[in-house]
C-alpha cells in the first residue's frame, strides 16, 4: 500500500457548466455526464448560469499578465491510497456531522460497449440495485431506507457511478449493501425485461421532445453514428432489443472490477475505517484488464453543414458547433475563461447579452465546451421563434468570429477570472460535492495538486491567451448547425 498523498485546495477555483460535472449544460452529467437534456450520453461538463455577485468584480487594477500572490492554502482536501486490489481510495475526514458520503466512478460507461450493443452499460448499471445476493429490489430499497440512507447506481457515457449516504453508526450496513449490488447482482430476467420496456418507453418519449431531438442529431453529426458519443447512452430501440442477459453478465464481470474503480469516502470516518470497510465488503471483486476503447474517426464539417428537422412547434431548438477538446487538455483553463466571456457566463456573456438583451430573440442562449475523457465538443445553442432562427444563428456565429478576431476587454477578462475562481468554493461546500469532485479529479488525471494550482492557472490567463484559444478551437465557418422547428417558417 502506498503512502497517502495529500491534496490541498485553494480558496475560490473552478467553474461549472452553463446550465447544469467536472466542471454539463447538463443538459446533462452527469458525469460531471454527459449527453444533453434528455440525451444522457451527450452530457456536455459547461459553465454555470449565474450573475456575477455584486462586489465580485474587482476594479481593473492589474495588467493582463499580472498573477496574484498565492492565497493561504487550506487544510488538505483528502488522502489518496492505491489498495492492493487496484482500487483507488480517496478519503476526506469531516467529523462535524455523523454522516458518511461515498461516491464511486467505475470505468464501465458507454465508451466501453460496441455500437450494436448501445445501451448495454446503461442497462447493466440500472439493474444492479434491482436484486443482488438473494435480496430483491424492494428488499434492498427497504434495507437502506430503514437506516435513513440512500444508495444509487447509474450509467453514463465515460463511466458508471455509484453513491452511498449513511449515518456513521450504519456505515457497515451501507457498505454491505453497496458491496452486494456491485459484486453479486442477480440480473433476474424479469427485471431485465421490465427495465428494457422502461428504457424503450423513454426513448419513444424523447423523440417527441424537440430539445432531445436536437441534442441527438447534433451528437450524431459531430461524432458520427458509430462513435459512442454519437449514440444515446440509453441506446436505440433496435440495440436495446438485442441486449441479452448474457451480454449484461459479461459486461459486469469485465468492467465492474477494482482496478476500474475510484472511490471517495467523505465525512465522519477515518482512512483506516474506510479501508477496513472496503476490504470487508468489496474484497471479493476480481481484477480484469479491459481493452482500451477505440473509436472510429469523427467526421469533419465542410463549411456550415445544416441539419434541419421538421417539427410542428412554435420555437426552434438550435445547436451549433464541432469537436472540442478533452478535459485533460492543458488549454482547458484558458478555454474556461474564453467561453465564460463568449457564452458560459449567463447574463454577463456576450451571446446572451446580444441575443436576449439587445435583440430580444431568445430567453436563453449559451455556449460551452463539454468535458469528456475523450474528445469533447464545442456547442452554442438557443431557442427562438421559427421566424427569427436564421437571424439568431447569424448573430451568434458573428459573436464567435468576433471572439477570434478581437481581444477581449480588460474588464471582461478580470470579471471572468474573478467569477471562475470565486465560484469554486461552492463545489466543496458539502461532503457529497467533495466526494464527487475527488473522483472526477482522479478520473480525469488532473493531478493531486489540482486544488492547489487551479486558481493560479485561471488567474494567469491573459487577453492574448483568450484570443489564441479562440482562434485555435472556434471554427464558425466549419461547423454543424442543427435546427428543430417548423421549417416552413424557419426558411431555407
């Protein structure tokens, strides 16, 4: 067992997506997730929609290249252990309340399935709490509710998640149930059939939701029909019908294993206690080295490629964009600052200010870079009257081009950096948030110094950096434009 490595956190760092992990108009994700509104896999991680609090923006007293003096470092955010079975365990003690929170990432997402079995990861995760180790779904639910806790497992694009919340005195009971659902699921055929029916009903409903239709069409255009990011996490009607009990069992055996697992335990617990609970209730899992996912080449837009979907609705749903970057890309911090100014900063962003406030074309307009393990995406979107769709698209793309062509102002830059760094404490103000953030930092290989360096990386971004990444990663003349609306009114 390795000596624990300490992680430290600075005051005020980070930013979340525009509408909804690590950093998803979740419109989706999860996973810190992943696929946009009702499209679970297209969970773009985007910036928080919010006003800059009064007094947050500081006077412009620094030049663009000034780096603030480091603030005092807080107490360590957690300890990291690599257990003998290959599992990574992250522990943060907080004895203020007698509660223990657990968050897990298991590398068993849609990226680990084949296109013909799309939805397999989603179904496998969804079945884990539907019967395990001789207990029925009802018995599992009643057992955790009896101690006032919660237990859940879910599937996603890049990974599956599991979470547990329980009182300290009931930690053994909670870990026992967690171990049973992860290690010994029943995969009863009746539960499989019931879930299959439910998933298919959800897919059919999503086809009636314009935002979901747009999100799926956009993902398919950007990634292609055979790429896991281009297929809904829940699968399609055809692929769901082709998933068997044997497929589910094999996927579970090969992916829900210790060396694929990251666990964060936060709350009224010590590292020794956490390790003892893991060794007692999760020691039976056997390691398996799954192949590294490989994907087909993504298509490249040739000019502005339009995908028009006719629906008898009064508001057109619009998404436009192209491939972006991986979450681990070193330019990600610069992109956060740039996108906050462009469309991730809510009412202070250029896109919303122009499209909503100046022109009155939409209630909401945004942009974001989706944080993914593999290639993410850049997306700008809005909803507007069918008749004003083309005008709104043109104005949005003009703003994207302006970001490339002209430097941002000193005030825009400073306001963005102040908000991004100042909003980070809200990501760590509860044990559940800390547990979720710890697993994502580990999953995305952001390094144990992430909390110490995040603020510094954001604050040292210059106007030149913003324009450089805008020119490098924004392509307003080569992108996909998806419009779901009444095409007779939208026009050609």
